[in-house]
């Protein structure tokens, strides 16, 4: 995990896919988010009830990111 976070975005996404297959959703959410696939990160965080990671993904959303990611996070946080 540590090595993946220090790697290129491509490696982060590949590592995220590996951790997703292994059911390590907390790790894959972080890697998808930092690797640039925030939509996938948010979908996994929401579907696996990883509330602590929803905020992390949402805080990293910036210009050029998918607006649906931010909408999903706001909706989730308002419900909880």
C-alpha cells in the first residue's frame, strides 16, 4: 500500500483494482481517489459504508473533477 501511494497514478489505479478484488475496500478507495478515479472511489466508499473515506474523497475534489462525486458525498453526509 505504501509503495503504491508513492507510485504513478497508473500504478495506483492498478493497485486499487488488486485491493478491490481482494475485498480491501478501504485501501482501494484511497488508491482510486489519489490515482484520479474519484468517481470509482466514491462509489465504493458509499456502497461499502466507509463514511470516514467519503469525506476524504470529497475533500480532494477540485476543478475538472466529476461533479457527481461531490454531489454523492454531500447527499451521503446529509443523511448521516
